[in-house]
C-alpha cells in the first residue's frame, strides 16, 4: 500500500519543483545570453558596473535595516504587553496586523502623501522627511511578518511566569524586556527582520511614489523596461538575495530543538 | 511583633470571589502551608503576598511595613513557581545570580554567593549547564537556589513539586524543609497535596471557596478537624449517619447498634448528624471498653504497607485500615466481623 503513495508523493514533488524552478532556470539561461552565440555573465557585469545599481541597492538596504529596527522597537514591546496584560486584545491586534495584506500599497502611499505633504507635517518636502515616511510605510507593510514571528516566539515561552520570576528577583521592566524576554525570542525577531528586509528590498509601489529611482525596486523596474538581459540578471540577483535571507533564518533556527535529559535528577 | 501579617484580605475577579476575609499571622522562621482544592484561593493569596495581585480589601504587613501596594520587584520576596520559570537563555550560575546582578552586586561577590547557594541545593557541579540540560528535579532546585540567593524576607512556593514524579517529589520535599530550617527562612507554601502540607509545615491553613476553614499544626488539623470539609479533605474519613440518643451523654445509634462518643462541642451538631472516624482508628475484632459494631466485609485491598478493608455497617460503607504484617489474617469477602474503635477517636459533626 505504501509504494503507490510514495510514487505519488514523488510525482507531485517533481511537478511542484518544475513549476517553481523551470521559469527560474529559463530566466537564468536567458540572462546568460547577452553575448551573441555564447553563454556569459556579461549582463551581470553590466549590472554591477552600473553606479546606480550599487547606490539604489545601498539606499534600499539602509531603508530595510531601519524598517526592521523601527518595526522591532514598535512591535516587540506591544506584543509582549498584550500577551502579559491585555490578552483580550490579541484578536484585534491580529486583525490590525493583517491589514497591510488587505489595503493595497498604492492606497497606502497615496494616503501617506496626502496627509504628510501638507501642514503641519511637510515630510515630503525634504529627503530626510521622505525617507522617514518611507520607513514608516515599510513598517506598516512588513508588520504582518514581524508581528507573526514575534508573537510565535513569545508563544513558545511562558511570558507571564518568566516576567513574574524576574520581578520577584527585583528586576524592572527594562531588565525584564531586554535581559529575560528578548534573548528568548531573538531567533523569532531575526526571522521576522529578514523577511521584512527581503520585502523592502524588492518593494516597488511605495518607493516609486515616494523616492522614485533612488530605491532598488524602481531601479529594477527601469532596467526591466530598457535592458532585456540585465533585467533577467537582476531578477536572478533579487531571488538570490531573498534565498540568502531565508538561508540565514534556517541557519539561525538550526539546533534550536532542545531535549530534556530524562530521568536524571 | 508578627513577622508577616495578612489582615482581612479579599480579592474578587469581577463578581467571582477568589479570597474573602483572609487573616493570618506568620512568625519569623515559620513554615506555613496553604492547603485546599483547586480554586480555593490559595495561589491568589500567595500572589497577593508576592505583589502580583492587588487585594480589593485588607492589608499585608511584612516586618511591620505595609507592602500591600508595593511593586513586586521591591518586596524582597523570593518566589518559586510550579513551572520552575528558569530563564532559558541563562545557565544555572546566571539564573541563580540574576537577582544579585539586578542589585548591582560586584561580580566576585555574586560568584561566591552563587557557589554557596548551589552547594546548599547540591548542584555546585552544574553551574554551566542550561535549564534544558537539567531534569525537572534539578530545575526546581535551581529555581529554589535562585529565590534564596537574594536572601528574601519571605520565601513563597507555589506548588513547586506538582510537576515532578512521586519519588523526586518526596526527596525534594525533605530537602526544602531541611534548607528552610537551615536558613531559618520564613516560608509560605501552596499545595493541594495534603501529605506534602502535613509533612512540611509548622502550621497549615486549610482553605475552601476563598475562605479559611481552619488554621493549625498538622497534628491539630488531622486529629481535630473543626469542619466537615477539613475532616474529609485531610486524610480518609468515615462519615456515618447517626441518630441522637442522648447528646449530653454522648450516646448515638447506628441502625440498631448504640455507640458512645467522648463528647466535645467544638462544632455545633448539624441537622443530619454524622459520626466521623478515621479508618486507622477502627480495629478488627473486639476490644474491651471500646465501641463495637457488627459489619459485613465487602472488599479487601492490599496496598503494601497497609491493607484497606471496605465494610458495610447498617447499609453504610466504612473503611478500615490495618498495618500489613506477615502473620496478618485477613477476613474474607461477605464475612461477618466485629469492629471496635475507642470513644475518644470519634466525633459527631
């Protein structure tokens, strides 16, 4: 009975693998055809030689790192406090955290521009102001990933008892948060952060309306419109970047399974 | 002066009563247990002492200082939890030294204190281990050491042995008592396990439905229960409906058989009086000068150190415990036997 089941499992795995990898392989193969008649990395060389590539990449990376930091500072204490003191609000917070999936990015960015272009904010009048607005928008956009990761991490530990144990030993809120709780959800926070960074690096809609070609997403779009082979190489680079982040998450999660020594006392 | 005073404490969750009018005086170095079934308010009371719950009424005084509204991290009260609550990211030494590092004690002094306290709980060789590398019993010893390291004014233990298996529970129980007596630390212990409370405590507070049923030494609680709840909650108890023949003379009737009770009037007689007697007070056979009843053997269970015999007296079941010995002759099921118990060993509720 088990043999046909195994065969079907392999069949569906191969079908799924082909579905995901064939377009990727085709794109990769196409990106190597920049030089007529031979396979080469010419398209990649051209991309890396373009000063705009590095500039937009670094800008988006900076935005991504600030987004992750701001998101952690906002979401980690909030989720902790809700788990500890206001568990009845968990449903509402979960709903709010899902809103970025429901509200299209274009609606979000037009709303931000409309509100923060005029008095009393005038954020879009300066580069710094626009960058702040971009980070704020990205914090909202990446909230589902960070919230889910941090909430799952906190679910795995007994937040209430650990907090009370630390309190009974004389610890204040800062000590509890940063010496007791944070180290125990570090991996979850990093996982969420990498997802946030990966999302921000490839984001197009918000970036193109707020900062235009300064960000990596709009740059990739521009290249895609004008340069055939380079756009394919950028797609591959973007994939590689995302996979590198996923690989890092896996690396951090490895060895987390801890088993209790049974019987000994 | 009373060391720890809980005065008229009451706590409600919405309309639900958790603790009502709780009064207790604990002396310095005393070991007091809160004993009762789940939901009786024992943990809530302990949490009020720890500072994790604020009472709706009443006061908590520690060494004369009113700590009712003092934050938990300023009370200098050590707490041991049922789930150990060790910090998973810290090794044993860091866990034990946490409270000291919070108080900004120099590192060398922390190291010394941690070693001292780990020696007391017999874990000095496991300083570098992480909680997940320890067994349940070891984790609870670390939790105890961590609570003791700060030299708390009161040690609070919330069902600390419930998650452990029976053998380790008994061992650790003896160790907790030894350490408590060695350090002479005032201790409040919450448990639903009567054996634990009886073996550990100087005094026991028996609680039910948020109220104190009785406060007394283990001997008093077991031998002189003041309410039917205490009598039936602590140990095994036979309760047999009786008719009053002569209350002043202590004469009662079970069916057609008359018994004499050494009367005490600690509790008022209820409308449906019952004779209360512990199974170990009832003996098989006739004993001169004791109450005697005829009974039918319904079941005999061998429990190792004791043999429990289920009897039927005038249609009511009654338990009898006999110490096991090699030459013991046990009655057979459905055999008619005579049982005896002394006048002073029973009472009427």
